[in-house]
C-alpha cells in the first residue's frame, strides 16, 4: 500500500513548519521527498525517498562540515610520554567513544536524549527484566553497543589557545602534535568520516522532535533517520565550542550501519585488558603497515613550556628519524 496524496501533503506541511522555526528553513520539502510506501519496517516508520537529499542529511552536512579534502593542520594534544610513543611508533591509537564517559560519550548520549529517542537508552532485554521483576545492570541498550564500535580521534583547528595547554597538555608539560591528512582516496570514503563537530545550545535540532511529535500523533509513526548515528558522534553542547573540534571517526558496527569487516582487514580492533577499552592502531606516514584509505602525517610538534631540554632533545631525535620534514619548537 501507499500513503495517499493528502497524507503526503500533510507530512510535508509538518516538516516545513518545523524547519521554518530553525536555522534550516531553506531546506523545504514536497510530497516527492517522502517514500510513499507505508509498510516500511512493518509500517512503524516514515522514510525519505532519498537518504542523501533530505533536510536532516542537509542539516548534518551544513553543521558538521566534511574536512576530508582539507590539507590544513589539525592539532592534537598529548602527554609527553604518549607523544613520544606516537612519533617513535609512527602510529596513533584511535579509541572507542565509550573511553571518555565524562566528555565524548556524555555528549553522544545527550544528542539521543534531546531528540527524544529514549528507546535507544533502554536495555535490549528490558521486557524480560520486567517479567522477571529483576534489573540486570550488565545488560546493554542498542546505544551501548553502538558506542563500543564507534572509534574517534579528536583534533582542533586551533592549537594555540592557552586553555588547551592547561586542560589537555598537563599544564604545559605536554605536547601538541600537528597533523595533516593527505592522499585521500574517494573510493574508500564510506569507511570513515573526517568532520567538524556540530555545537548546540540545546535547541538547534529540536525541529526533529517537532516532526516526530506530529508524525506519531497523526500517523502513529516516527521518521526514519538513517544518519542519526553518524550525526550523533559529531555532536557537542555549546559549552565546548571553544575547542573548535574536528573528528576522525570509524564505525565498526558488524551488523548494520558500519564497515567492521572491511575495516578489520586494515585496522584490527584491539582491547586493553585492564580498562576494556577498544581501540585500533592507526598507522601514520612511513609506517610499515600501510593505510589504504589516506595518509596521516605529522609536520610540526609544539612542546609545552615546561618540557625539559633532555625530553625535548629525545623527541627531536625521534622526529628527525621518523618524520624528517617536520619541525619542532617549544613555547615560551
């Protein structure tokens, strides 16, 4: 069966009304923007006719800019010890979003909460728990499983703010590694994302709630948002906007929505036995293990004011051996 012309027209009106009060008011839709099939996923969802050309995808692309062809510098702050390992090993660990509960995962969760997707927070065996009248704290929600398979590496487009050196470089005892992403191969573009983080004051994406409120009320269906997981991993609240963050992200979901089997061939997933943290070792330029997707190189290292002469010399020696074209200097 199919939605009637009247129903499709009402759907378009709901979406355009929601968009009119947002910064995305130019992304108006017509009846042709909806899949007329009313039995999608058992009839519980309304689907866009084109997953790449709809308001939500456009909002994502507008607020989380794709940086894959940006040849500029991207700054990454580390302790001196970790920076020395990265330079010496010519590789950097990319950890799952679960690794930072207080920041990255908290923001990822916040996005789901603000969209009203509470079912993503409910344990998968919730009904069985209710029947048994017993709560199992070890059970996982769908979102819990997703977060374990989303791996991110965070950069900033600004490397000289004092707050970075205080918060992320151990009060000027750490190091800022300056990266460039080169040799992007477009045929592998589906396997990872390199995008700016989208910052929110709490209401930027509320138009999605507006749409779903009326869709559920009038059609007893929610809007199917195909890019919701991709979108959420590039989301943070406005209080973090000073970081001006760009993220490199891999999605290792092995069931749907990710490219786990393909990514595993190049970057096997590993687990830290002490912390249960999942991560991959991403090879940098010159590593014996090639990166088939792109080249990530270090072209500058900035040492904190408190890095000793001996540590500076050791890092300089490793840099000359592994990244001979890179420069190194110390803040004053």
